[in-house]
């Protein structure tokens, strides 16, 4: 299977790290939605990253849809989400919070990077920043003091760390990430793992297997 998209996208990176952590073979193709738009459009005319091309040629998009499909065909991907109801609920709660942080962080980044200053709508920016702050506050309050959300590294932990990494990398000048000490420590533990190091959040980087 092929994973299409750049690792500086937290959504692409989320899928790549899950695949690496589960030791699931895949090929990563770092094709940019902006610099390689014609090449990307040939693979997915909707221009949405990540895009996964399954072994039978079927194209999927949206990181959650991709991980849901992968969980159905690869037990090690499925095992990244706890099956016990209470633990699963905690993991899904953290995943939802982290995905909201991702979404709002990406919106805020694009608002600044792509929209001319005279066309920015400040009430919308304030709304996005409020949602972003609420998501970060909730993660800071709910993450475990040590270890991982489900006891072992899972999809929720990967999602949280990818969200925080994107925030820290691109929005640190707008958002004081340093005051989220628990979230920062949690993400640092994750970023030190081989699966995360094998998929660095860098423009043009290629995800690879551990070792």
C-alpha cells in the first residue's frame, strides 16, 4: 500500500507513525498538495492528504477513515486502540480532543499563511483560537502523568503527540505551548520513540521502517 502526503501534515504523520509502530509494510510518497498539485491530482483529484492507495488500487482519504480501514485488515493496527470499553472510551475521548486541536491548528496556520491580511475575519480567528485553547486545556487536564493513555502506546497517543508537534512547530509564536507542561512532557516521550523518529514532521521527509 502507498501513503501519499507530506509528514509536516499532522494527519499524514499520524497514519505513518501508526503503520510504523504496527510494523505494517507501506510505501510513503511525500507528494505536496501545493508544489506537486498536478501529480497529487492524478492520484486523488480531491487533493486531500493523507491519501492511502490500498493494495487493490482503491483510494481512501481522511486519516480516521484510513486508520479504520487498516484496523480491519491489520490486527496490529486494530490493537493500537484498546478493546476494553472503559479504556477504549478514554482513548477515543483523547483522540477526539487531539483531532480538534489538529483541525483548528491547521485552520489557524492556513489563515495566516494563505489568506491575505486584509481578507482575514477576526471574529473567525478568535473562534478558532478559542476552540484550540479549549482542546489544549482539556488534553492538559486529562492526559496521564506518565506512560500512555491505554497503558501501552496507541493510536490516541500518536494523535495527541502529532497534534502538539504541529502546534509547537508552526504556531508557537501565536500560542504559548510551553505552559502546557504535562502535554509537552507527554509529547516529548512520544517523539523519543523509534516510530516517531522514523517519521519526522519535516517537509519532504520520507517515512521509513524502524532500524
